C-alpha cells in the first residue's frame, strides 16, 4: 500500500496555488504561496531544444505570455523577456523550483507530451538525483510512463488518465494503466467503476483526481479518490475556497 501512502492527507495545488489575478499558474509566486499554505504542488515540465527544463503547461506561450511559440523552442537568452499573464513573474526553471521547494511539500511532476519524451524523462531524472524531498512523476503519454517505469522502477510513476477515448485506448494498448503506481484520473471519469475495479485488482494502486474546482467535485473526490489536485479562483464564486490542510 506504499503507493497510496504518498497521497494520504494534504491535497495538491494545481500548477501551484495561484489566484488567476496577481499570482499566475506555474510561477515561483504560485509555488511560494502553496508552500506557505502547506499544500502539495502539481506542475508541468518541458525540455527545450537547448536542453533546459522549464515549468510550463500549454504547448504554446500564447495564453500565458502572448507569444505564439512552443515551450520547446524557447531560447535560454529569451527566457527573461516572457512574463506570465501580465505580471512580473517569469517562466521558472525546473532546477530553481526544486531549489526553492527543497522538500518542504510533496510534488506531482508532469512530463509534458513531446517527441523527445526519453530525453525529457532522462533530464528530469538527472535534475532530481540529489533532491531530498518527496515527489512522484506522471504523464499523459504512455510512452513516457513506460520509459520511466523501465528505467527507474524505484520511483513513483503514474499514468494520467483522460476522458479522451483515444488516449485511454493508447494507454490500454501499452498496458501502462496496469503497471502504473497510480492513476491520475480526470474528475470527469471518476464516477465510473473502472477505478474501483483497478484497486480491487491491485490495492496498492493509488487514485489521485484532477482538477477539483467545485463543491460537488470536491465531495466526489473525497469519496472516490486517495487524494486530489485542486484549483481556486478568486474571480469565480463557483470555485471552491482553499480546502483545509489535514
């Protein structure tokens, strides 16, 4: 049951504890805010063409920075010119995020889907080799999940499980959903009996669900999953307030 032990207790802030106003997602400010409130943190990692690991979610900087460029194509010399969502916050380097968090909270690190998944996973392994904190790794890409499982069976590796049937078929063909230490389940699929059957077959498999935003989703997450990744929004009253840290 050690896989499920990792997820017990404290929930995880989605892309850090941001507020969609002054603290943008996947920023050092969002990670600082999460640490100060005692939440675990979920965030996303890309490997640039220059071999730098950066923290960013979208496959383009258009939404976050107003620049139509893929994260992989960002040059190190240009990193300082991009600002997140109209704030002064920059795109963080993975190494800087690890240095700041320094084991104070648990991490869920998502490997973003690209053709260079092997290089990305290997670079993440290298960056984490001296990190003393608790973390797990996950990806939507079953190739990345399988690569991580084979190369580092000592690590906690999970399969992100999407409502998209094509992605699920891809996972099932490669059987990563059966080999993963945990399934990161969309809350949209959480009502299905798939996850109950999975844990009945292998009680060690953890279920963490994303992304919890409303009271109904929060109640469902607490009844069906080992833990959850949540997001608050001070500009939207339908979102949950920050859940209590237990």
